[in-house]
């Protein structure tokens, strides 16, 4: 193997030294995760020894086929989720740009210089035309990262990209749960519409019967107007529910991102869904499960790394500029022996007077770090509250559902007995009207409570961080130089 010429080896020494010096430690403060300022257990779960349920895949959690199809459409077509994914790509591109500053920029250069020197400026007394041909590789103003400034900026850009990825996972989880909750509301409205339609049909028949009785003198017109009042009330409720269903379908269409055609009553079966009974475990699990908490921590780490860059700016900056190649006055002699040429130009810049810019930049970085700490703690507290709220809703809505079921049974019996007493002349017709009105209200309330209990399971799934594969602390890869 032939060795390079001594001059080439001498030219390579500064470059090798620069690579060795570039592996410097960052001046950023040692990062420590802030203490989670929340209780040791949830109010609705005093027994903290219960093992936490492993977060389930959304296809396992939401087993209704129609709901699964809607979620799949939303994941493919929702524009907000698409923007969140593009934000991740944007952050990764910015990270790649920042990381490139760690490495030298080397470029090839080929040039020709021609010049004419006048006779009175030339020793020969004659005009002189000269040429200079150059070809080589150049290193342009590469900063040696002695104090870790560039490394800190690189770490900050990486954590920002990680925060963007965690935000995308949070948007995915939010979209899944929004679609599930919207479809549950649609199922509730379909069930309430079915009840309202049955009631309207029943009261129309009652109105027909009592109108006939009034015609033959077997009933008073007051009873007929009272039945007509019940009928119009049921019809008004039906119209209100139709409006709500249309609006809820429009909202679901926006979430899915493509046109939907769901026939009336098609979503009623979702109210029979049985969701897995999730156990939250300890609140500390939220720090690694919830993507929004992970995103807040990544932003805190980025702010912490920026402090290192601000500190390093107080120290001297060393930059290297160099070139190695060949030069000749003739094109034919450009690569001949003896035409080797090189240049090496290091420079040192030391800040002396900056009018407080560096000091204020450091103070700004520290303030932004403190803001990030507060935002992280707030995110953790909000996550704790959401889990506690979902657990409270699950506990008390289960009780409310049992009460609502009992209320419907009682009101149905009351309506039956009131009708019998009226038929036997033992009670006024007003008792029958009140009983029927209350029965309709109880049946509507039962459906609303069933849906609210299912929605509490959806809320708990979201509060615990959803799918583990989405909420895990994935790290974007470091791009190569």
C-alpha cells in the first residue's frame, strides 16, 4: 500500500484533531424528571395493589364491526391526523438540518482565474496575461464543538422531533376515542328515536280512539285535547331527536373525513357493546403511558438542552476552513507531480462585548425551561384528573343505570295501573296522562344513562393512554451525516 505524501499527511492532522475535539460534553444541566405532584392513588381506587390492565388495542376494545370500520376510515382520512403526521416529518427534517452542523461541509471546487497585468505594473515592461487552474476539495467554516453548543442544539432538535411524534400519537388516540364516543351518541339517538316513534304511533292510535269516542259522546273533548297534547309533545321530541341525529352524523362525518351513509337505527346495536373493565394501576404509570405526558416531557428536555447551547455561547468559537487539491498555470499540468496545493485557515472568535445579548439569551433559556416544567406538571395533573373522572363516572353511572332500570319498571307499572283505574272510573284521566309522560321520560333517561356508562369506558381508555403500541416512548432515529 502506497503512503500519502508527507504534505498530505500534515494537512490531514488538523482535520483529525478537529474530529477528536468535536466529541465534547454538553454544558446542559443534568436532566431530572420533575416529581409528579399527584396523589399516590386515585380517589375511586384506594387499593393501590390492584394490578394495572395492559392497554388494549383499539380493535380489541371497540369490538362493534361498524365502529371498527368507522375508526379505520378516520385513521386513513382525518385531515387533522394527516397534519399531525406531516408535523412529525417537518420536525424530523429540521432535526436533520440541525444535526448536519455537527459535521464538516466538504465540497469539490474547480476554477480558472485569468488576469492581465498592464505593462507599467510589470517588471518586463510588457502587458502580461496569466492563467491559474485549480481543482480540489474544500472545508468551509466548520465549527469545532469544544463546549457542546452544537451537540446541545442537536439534542434539543431531537427532543422536539420526539415531542412531535408523541403529539401525533396523542392525536391518534384522541381521534379513535372521538369517533367511538360520537358513534355511541349516534346509537343513543337512534334508540331514543325508536322509543319516540313507538310513543308517537301509540298516541296517534289513542287520539283516533278518543276522537271516535267524542263523536259518539262516550268521552269529553277535554280528554281528547289532553291526548292531543301528549301526541304533540312526543312529535316535538321526535323532531328534536332527528335534528340532533343529523348534527351528530355531520360531526362523525367530519371526524371520519369521508361521506357516510348510516340509515336510521343502524347504530342502535352499539349500545349492547361490552367494553373491557380496565384497571388504572398507579398514577405513576401515566408518565410512560400517556402520549401527551411524553410530549410534554420531550419539550422539557428540549428546553433543558437549549440551556447548554446558551451557556456554550459565552466561550470561544473555533472554526476551520481548508482546501487540498492541485493548482497549475496550465490546464495540462493540473494533476502533475509538484502541483499539489493546500491551505488551512483556523479562526477563533471570542465574545467580548455583546450588550447583554448572551446573558439574556441564557436567562431566556432558563425561563423557558421553567415554563416547560410547569406545563409538564400541569399535563400530569390533568391526566390524573381525567383518569379519576372516568373512574368516578364508571362507578356512579353503574349505580344510576340500576336506578334508571328500576324507574322504567316502576313507571311502566304505574302507567298500566293508572289506565286500569281510569277504565274502571276510579281515577281521573289526568293520572293516565302524567303516568305516560313520566314513562316516556324514564325510558329516554335509561337510554342516555346506558350510553353515558359506555362513554365512561371510552374516556377511561383514553385517559390511561390507549394502545400501548401508540403510547410507548418511541424515539425517532438519528439520521446519518
